[in-house]
C-alpha cells in the first residue's frame, strides 16, 4: 500500500510559506548577526555562561537548518520513491557534513585529526546509536522486523573495506610517520572510495534496485509534515537552508576551539559535535521508519549514511587538504582502534539473517555508550 499525497500545495501563498519555512529567517538572521557583530559576541566565550549561550545558539541554528534540509529531502524522496529518495537524503547530509568539516578545519589553528574524529564519530553514532535506537523501538513494537538481506550485505561489503582503509590502515603504513598516508596512498584511497561508491550507486539505482526494497512492492515513505510543493520548490528550499550552514559551522568552531584549548575538553568532542549535527535528522527519520515497521527504509538510511560519509567525505577532504596544504591524520588510536573493528563485526552479525529484534538494538546501544564513555575516559 503506497502513501498518497494529501497535502499538495494550492496557489502560492507567501504567508503559508513564511509559516512553514520560518526557520530560514532564523538561520539567515543568525548568519547576519555574526557577520556584523561576530567579534563582540565571540568575546562572550571567555565567560562560562556566555560560552554556553554562543554554543547553543550556533548549534541550534545549524541543527535546525540541517533538519530543514532533511525535511525537504524527505519530500523529494516521497515523490521519487526508493532508492532514489534515500540517496537524495544521504547525499544532502553528506554535502552538509563536508561543508561543516572544511569550515571548522580551516578555521584558525590547523585541526589535523578533525576529519578522522568526525568520520569515526559518524560511524559510532550511526552504526551503534542510530541502529540501536531503531532496532530497539522497532523490535519493542513489532517483536521482529524484516529487511532485504542482499541490500544490507551490499552496504556492508563496501563500508567495511572503506572504513578499514580510511581509519585503520594508516596506523600500519611505514612510508610516513604517524597514522598518516603518503601522497600516492591518499590518491589511491580517494580513487578507491569514489570507484566503490560509484559502483554501489550503479547497483542501487539501476542494476539491482530490488536489493534495497522489501518484497515486490515497496511502500512509499511517509510524507513529512508541511505542505507538499513542486520538485523545483523543494529543491530550491533545500539549497536555501543549506547555504547558511557553512558560515554558521565556521562560527561554531570558535566556542569549540575555546573549549578544547582553554577548558581542555577532549579533542574528539569537536568531531562528535559535527557528527551529531549531521546525523540527528537522519536518526529521527530512521527511528520513525522503524517505529512504522518500515525497517528497510530505516536500514537504507543508516547504512547509506555511513557509506556516503566515508565514500564521499574522505576523498573530498583529502582533496581539500591537498589544495590548502592542511595535514590530515586518519588512523584511529587507542580505544577507538578496538571500538571500530568491534562495531563492524557486530554489524555483520546484526545484518546476517534478514530479521532483527530488540537484542541487537541493546547490543548496539551499549557499544554507543562505550564510545561516549571513551571520549572522556579514553
């Protein structure tokens, strides 16, 4: 049974547009405020209360913008159907992630571990936090849920080598010192990531689309709240909400840097904040889909999110690092070097049968709790 579009747009109404897209004024207004009065406002970060105000202001503005981007991507998904809908969603969020990482990385002092910390945080938040919540609430309500095993295997078959090559292998190369790659190795990694992701897209959208659907007919995703507009209108609004993100993310780097350098917060916290910004809207969508017993769409969201993050973010950030002369450290260290392969192994077990229950959800949530603990007690 497919979802019908019942909230189609009538004649253009500026008041209706203003009511539904009011957060665009918040994000653009916040950008203008920091553009004009940024220096005196950033002086607040030297006070604990001021630091909290500036951080929450910027975090909320970026998060609201990203959620609006995802909302319009969901509307496009409802029009285009699977797997194209989920593909638009993951690509939109990946673009936001690249904008956020590059803005923070190039702000002020060099942050060579930011790409690594953000990628690792995305993997932990999505494959443990998002998967855990989705499987737990879905299993709690529906006991057992099903998904297409071939699609899950296709996702993991690409995610695992990309994650190992990007985040583990740099620890064991000897051409360069430290957990880094040589120039030729970085080129190989970037080409491999693009080639694998491109091949996967061909499988997902053309050759084996049914791997990413459940049964002969896949239900259309539920429409998100708000008026259903034309494809051009949703595309334009998606881009409009995306525009302020890069600038606001760059401003967010100031309270984050102050927290790390002066208050001595864990350096990995910066990557976790960026990952939380881009993963939260997708997490909400995946949890809603699991609650509605559409675990296939939920799986497409969280597995597609990890794949797009590694397959697209890594080569893009390596290229930005090369063009700007910014050093990028990729290899995970210490407890992270254990959590990453453990998460990948548990994910293989979780998505090995075509069915899930609350047990898998609890296991992934405990691994996510371990990740949070080791950020502060590494």
